[in-house]
C-alpha cells in the first residue's frame, strides 16, 4: 500500500481507503462486514470513513464499526484514521440536519458514543448549509478539534467557491481544513471545474468518493441487474433507471479498454482517479472480500498513456 501526504499537512492516507456508506448496516451480515474490515487492514488500508447517517437505519454503520473496533481492532487504534461526518438528516426536529453548531457538535457526540471512541481523526461538515453562516459551521469544526473530539477538520460536497471561503475561515481560526471529500469518477467530473485547483491552492487533500459511480463503472450490470446489487436493493443508492442503453454502451467500451490494459473496469476506474497527484486517496466500498481484493489490484497499474486517456474521453463524451 502506498501512503500519500494529505495536502500540505503532516498526515498521510493510504491510496485506497474504505468507506462504510454501504454494506455495514443492520440489514447486512455482520460476519461479512468483519471479514471485509480484517482484509482491508491486513492489506494496509488504515483509513475507514463513516458518517452519522450511514445505515440503514441511520447510525447503524457507526454502531457496527464500533463493535468491530472493540472486538478486533482496539489494540490498533493508533494505527487507524477514522472519520465521520454530519450534515444530512439524522433525527427529527430542527436540530438534526444541515450545518448549525448545535447539530454538528451534538452529532459528533452521538457518533463517538456509537463507535465507543474518545475522538475521531477527521470530522467533516457533510454538505454546505444554505441557511447557516459558513462562519458558524466552520466554527463548529474548529471547536470539535480544539475540544479533542477530532484531530482534523474536513468538508464534503462543497463547491469550489464555498471551499475557498471555508478554507480561509478555518485558517484564520487556527484549524486548517485538512481535506475535501467530493464525488468524483469518470462519470462525475464536476470537481475538474475549479475545485481541484482550489484544493491545490489552499493545501487541502482530496479523497474521492463513489469512484465506481455506485457500481456502474464495473462489469456488474453488463448482463442485467444482478440479485443483491445496489440497483436491486430498495435501500440502494443506485436507481435501476440510471442503467440506460446509452450508459451501457459506454460501460461496454470502457470495459474493453480496461481488458486491453490487463485490468478490470473497476480497477481502471480507480487507477484513473489516482493518476492525478491532487487526489490523496480513493474511497472504495466493498460488499465482499473478493470485491475488495479486485479493487486493491488497481494499485498495480495506475499509469496511463496518452492514447488511453484520449480513448476514455472519447467514450465518455459519446
């Protein structure tokens, strides 16, 4: 495993990190979750990413991860980077959503209780709040760090302009923003419209989530929607109507290009993100140890030649 410096900070993250957005809920098999975590840690994945609302039900991913920590990884806490977030709907009433100081700090306390931790390594504002002053949201992140409940502050899903503003506020408060977590894949390119430049200018790291576009950038759906896939699950984040004939044609062409490179499509999609030095880490998910093993093999070939990159662009634009 390669470890990359996160922006201009002293912290290094593994090239691949494991996200628990899916597959670690109360609806999933705990023994399978356990095997995935074991394999990830043994492979050098030291960063595990959560959020307060990951489940379903919300909070169950943190609760289950807390059990895994207690049973299997407690002795290795200082070798782990654990992150969580707050920003989406978590509990009823006006204080369980968005970016107020009340919500963020209350949510962090709840997350620590669920995971049985004294602190998390990174605490994120999960999304910008259009109705709360940015100074209040960033002030809450600063307080979380100064109180010892988080070591670093991060943001997720913030557009370029808001990211620059957030970085400025946090720098003035004395708690530099460590990292931004945007949605980024071959099919989701918005970060290239200015965000990556802002991250480089402000010395912030970048960890890309949904690198496989919720499974579209795999060969999983070429033969239809398999049982147990995200598109088949009622609580999955991928809707079956997103798998259009046009999209399938693109996936087929990318799959062939990946095969020509000696990779699976998933491996190529992950490697494509890591080619950019501004991307610190790629956040992968896994529903099985076999899937995790396949994703780890992406690290064996992250270089692309000019012709391959041109072909990818032509396919995506077709």
